[in-house]
C-alpha cells in the first residue's frame, strides 16, 4: 500500500519563477498535479517510472535528483528537478508530449 501524501499546493501557479513552458508541460504530463485524489504520487501510464507533476523518469533522473537533494515524490522536489532539467536540457526530455504543450 502506498503512503498517503499531503495534497498538493499548486507550487507552479503560485510561483512566477516557473517558466510558462514548464507549466504547460506539467498540464500535459500529469494534468498539472503531483498527487491523485487519494494522495498518491501520479505515475506514468505508459511508463510507471515517470513520476509526479512533471513525469520525471526515475531510471533516468533519480541519481541526479539524489545528488541535488530533490525528492521527486514531493511536489516541491519534482518541480525543482524539472527546473534543473529544463535549465540544462531545455524541453527535449519532454519531447514525447511536445504536440500537447508546444505553441
């Protein structure tokens, strides 16, 4: 059984430092939510290693997240990691959902 996690705080909508493109990516990837109605972290449908609001892949990014002290299972940590990824790699890591979030 998954632990229950606090309801999300809509960090992105309250924080002007989140680029608009990342806000659109989050909507496309997870509906802009870190947790489902039961308080469980949202996982990818096609790839269950995709985690949280930004669907950050655990296999690919968890080592960097640990090094940066970003907990991908919290909304804040998921968002901080998304910002780091975006700063270093742009939108390329979210290319699978590009048709949804592109202008």
